[in-house]
C-alpha cells in the first residue's frame, strides 16, 4: 500500500488522464507551482509548447538555449554594449558549430584526431581558454571593447562547454553525430533546465535514448518529473529545519521552526578558518557532519529541480542524487551522490583507461581506471572549472589550493578502489547472518561511509578561503590534537 | 555462433553476476539492466571483460558506448555486429 502511494506517478489511471489535453493543462499548472522561481523563464513557456507538441521538443529546447546563452554572457562583457554581447554569443556558437562539423565529418578528420578525439577536444579548448585569458592583459585589450567582451565571454564559456564538446566528440567517434542537426545539440549545450560544467542529462546520444515518444511512457515520465519537483521541495523543508537547528538561522520555507533554539554551530568553512581550538571536541564533529549533511541535501535539491524539469520535457533520465546517505559502501555513495559528474568521469577517464589496459590483470585494470577517473580526472575537472582561482593568484596560492584538492582526489580514488575490490570479492558470497545482525552491520557500514565522505569534505570546501595548513590543523583537531 | 547460443551464454553469465534480490526471469530483454536493479554499474565492467574474453571483442578499436551494454538486446546486437 505504502509502495503504491509512493509510486503514485505510475498509477495507470493517472498516467492515462495526464496524457489527455486537460491532463496536460493541469500538469503545466502543477509545474508552474513547483518549478523553482528562477527557472520559470524560459522553462514554463517552452514546457507549454512541448506539452502541446512533444515532437518539436528539441527545436523548442534549442530556442530556449539561445536565451540561456545570452544569460551566460558575463556582466563585464555587457560593458561593451550589444555589439560586445553579440560578438561573444556569435563566437561561442561559432566554436560549437566547428565542433559539430568536426564530429559530423569524423571520418574525414586527420588520423591523429580520430584516434584520440577527446584529447584533441581538451587541447583545443584549453588553448582557447589560455588565449582568451591572456588576451586582455598581454595584448592590452580593454574589457569594455567588443574584442575584450568576446575574450571574457570565452573565458566563461570554455569551462562550461568543454565536457559537452567531449560528449559531441564521442558521438562523432560512434557515428551518431552524422545523423544529428546543429540545433539538436543546443539542447544540452545551453540547457534550459540549468546546470554548470557537468551536463545533467549528458550529451545528445543519452538524451535521444531516453526520449519518450509513446504517449503512456511520455505521460509517466512527465509525472515522474512532477514527483521529483515535489521531492525537491520536501528536502528543501528538511534542510531548512537542519539549518535552523544547527545554526539558528531562519531558513525558507519553515522559518525558525525551533523558536530560536539551536546548537549554535557554524558552517565548516568559517569553523576551519577559526581553527579547532575555537570549538569543543564534540562540536568539531558536529560542525563537520552537519555541513556534510547540509551540502548533500543541497546537491540533491538542486539535482531534483533540474532533472524534474528534464523529465517534464519527456526525457526519462536518471536522478542526479539517489539516497546517497543510505549507501553502505564508498563506491555506492559515489554512484548515488552526483550521478552525472560520476558518469562524466567514468565515460571520459574510467572506461578509456580500463579498455586501454586490456592486457593487465582485471584487478590492476580496475584500480588504474578508478585512479584515472576519481583522482586524475577529478583533479583536472576542478582545475579547469576554477582555473582563475588556481592560476591567477601566484605560485603560493597555486600550491596551497592544488595541494588541498590533490589530497581530496587521491583519498577519494584510493577509497573507491578499495571499496570496489571489496565489493567484487563479496559478490555472490552474501554473509549468512540473522536479520538483526544484518541491520546492525548495515548501520555500521553506513556510518563508515558517512565518516569517509565527511572527512573528505574538509578538503573540498573553501577553495579560496582556506589554506592547506588550516585544513591539516582541523583534521588533527578532529582526533583531539 | 547463432544469436540464440549467444543469448544463452550471456544469460548464464548475467545470472552469475546479478544482484541476488532480482531474478533474471523478471527482466525483459529490452529493459535497462541497471535501471531494473539486476546489476550495478560495477558489473558493467564484468560484462566488458566477459565480451573481451568470450567473444574477443576489442573495445579500444571499436570504442565503447556504455549504452550498448545496458540491455540484453543491445549486448547481443554488439556481439552480432562484431561477428560481422
């Protein structure tokens, strides 16, 4: 009964009703209420059109993406007026068009590019990024000129588009790009459902494979989108109660539910900044676990809003976050916490390494592939994403910031590798335990996963505010030193 | 080798690596194996190794689309394409 209530979006009568014209109008009204306020434009008008004409989904999303592109042009580029903004947008679209042409005519590319299309995509992207970053300083181009506006736009666009271009390069290699149109790719390059450098919904190949066209499947997918939006609001409420209890801050939508009572903690970054000496031993752990929970909920909420909208458009894609706090292994948490980032690392680092090491023993291949993805790929992703914070503040800041991220990535890679190997050994050999013991073991495993990721959290927060020494001091403070 | 023989070998293999709580018989051939809960993404690696060793498919040469490894039908199509 509870299961049936929870899966209300799969009820055949409801699915059928939601597919009717009246049902679709009601669906749109519900979406208008549930979509996050800052996503309403251009999502709601486009959704109305997509509900009326689902066959034109990609064209409608392409239309919306032009608006998203406009909003991505940085404020500094607006100083150059409409010409600067227009130039920045045209340049971004031009780059994407060239990438699209290359993917479509993959067979005609030079052999070296065909062998390693992803590496070439990165080399080209980074060269443009470096050129655009240096243009304003080295060439003395003022940001308020159209050329300066174009350069600053590229600085923002390249990290945003790089991984999307990689998905397109993969499509080129697989041959699926040849059957696509330029406007099809706009849907995920500048997605109306939002997101950052990690593409929620991956590239066109995945979106196409998950596009529902059969009326009942389409209707069910849309209802699943509504359910995800509802869940997003539910978790928003839970998070605001946690924020209120931990920090004493009134948080929307529940306000100060606890009538001013709180544990009077702070979030992790100011706590590390203040040093462990400013907190009692137990409070240090409470700050850490509280911040870890808050961050995990925040990611889940954001992902539910984005994937909810994507499903409303009729794409039956996986959730970004799926009950990570119930994971009993490190690798399971990694799978469930930030699915599309994990997929990015798996597709562009893990599989290529696993396949390139075919002659080595299976366990060695697995460890190498995990290190390539969770350590090297992860580090590379963040360095590219935050390149001004790493590279434009001198060698000391570079060493300090890179050091913190490196500790995070190495520990994550090792943790996942060990967890994967243990998981593989356990496969097919479940321990024969009574129910009570099994539950206790499960809780212990979950606590271990929380502990691992909460400790990692110390190394991932406050990139520009915390030094390597401060992070080490906090870690020592957690064990009473 | 015929598609039926390949199917039999593949299903026997999937039965050995599946999650214990999901019976193989409950899954349709065109159903996503991960989504249906039959296997996890770690098991996809096992499928890769299985295809490399049993059918001598060299993925570095063909490239890998994980989407081709998530349904029984897609895996059988991949084996057929390689045999051709």
